[in-house]
């Protein structure tokens, strides 16, 4: 559970930094590009990953993740602009359906009444956490989405779900350490992002800014922690991937809501508060199944 908690904290910090980026007019693309360079350095410094057994590794998984990581940042930004913040947030949260289904169909996890109850509670918590009421101050959240914006929402939904599944598959490869895997993935993500950065600067669609390198490195520190601890959690709970998938999502909701209230002075509706309570209950059921031990009978 410690690895899940650490991954949640890093994930929330990344989200907070991206939220502050819009407030301080920081170019998210440049920050995201340089974040991968820091992730590469940290992985090499702390783990000295060996690249000798890559021929036996799931190369296609690495390529897919190397493309998906930076691409989803761009798609999310476009989705927020065209479909609105609320709709994009909903699509991202409900991507949990994909890895949960994969946990039972692809990874052979055994379903029990307690697990099913925990998963149901997790989805109820997600439903309650969504800001269903219209918010006037948010960009494009209270007006009709642009025509064709559903495509971006679909990509966000599928993209985040597929990323979770691919990361889980990587932890099941025993002949290649997962630190080597994320090292290769970070290199691919940085290479693709950097090529895109050069193209946009060369075509004068973007102005290069040195401070974005430092901002990106700070972002990379927590992005590195998020993915590393997430993979460690899957290693520690190898037979219970649904527990990791569910707890990560509801954990981000709880911690993110607390950060929103304390730092950004955001107000929660009664439904949102109920969602937080249900999320806490879901975590208790998932990690302490003995609380519903009678269901094993």
C-alpha cells in the first residue's frame, strides 16, 4: 500500500503543477518534453539499468508507451479546449473500466465478492466526484462541446486505460527489470517530444524558453516517482492488479480533492463529499478485506 500512496502523491503533484502552468502561462508542451529528460537521468542515476537483454523484452509495449505518454498530454490539452475540462476529466476517470476488465480477462485475477464490492464502491466514488453542476468560471465546461470533440474524449478514455494495461504487462516480464523498461520508455517519449519541439520552434509555432527546462525537470522528478512507484505497486501486488488500478484512481480523487480545498480553495458539493467518504470506504474494503470477511463464506 505504501507504493500506491507514494504514486498517488506524485501523481497529484504533477496534476497541481500542470494546473498552475495554465495560471502562470507556462507552455505545457515544453515542460512535458524536458520532464522526460529528467526522468531519464533519475532512472540512470539510481538504477543503472542494463540494456543487454532488450532483445527479449516486449519492444512493442515500450514503443506504444513511448508514443502514448507525450501524445496523451497533447490530446488532453486539445480535449480540454474543445470538449471542456469537466468532460475530459470524466473520460480520464472512467478509463478505469479498461484495466479493471483486463485484470480479470488478461491477467487471470480471481474475482471475489469483496473485490467486486470494492470495485463497485470505487466507481460510485468516481461518479460522486464528478462536478455535475455547471461551472461558469471554467473554460468551455458549461457550454456545448465543439463538433467532433467526442473523438478527443474517446482517445483520452482509451489512452489512459491502455497505458495502465501496458504498464501492468511490463511488470510481468521477469527477464527484463522494470527499471530498464521505464528507462527505454522515457528515452522514446523524450525523443518524440523533442522532435516535435524542434519542429514547432523551427516553424515558429512556438518560442523556445530556457526557464521551461527547469520547470520540466521539476515536473520530471514527480512524474518519475509516479510511474516508478506505480510499477513497484504492481510488483508488490502481482496477483491483485484490480486493487492497484482501483486504489490509484480513488486515491488521486481523495488527495486531489483535499489539495483543491486547502490550496486552491475549491468548494465541494454534498455529492462530492459523499464521494470522498465512499472512496475511503472503497480503500478500506480493497486493502483490508477482512472487514467484510463474512462474504468469503
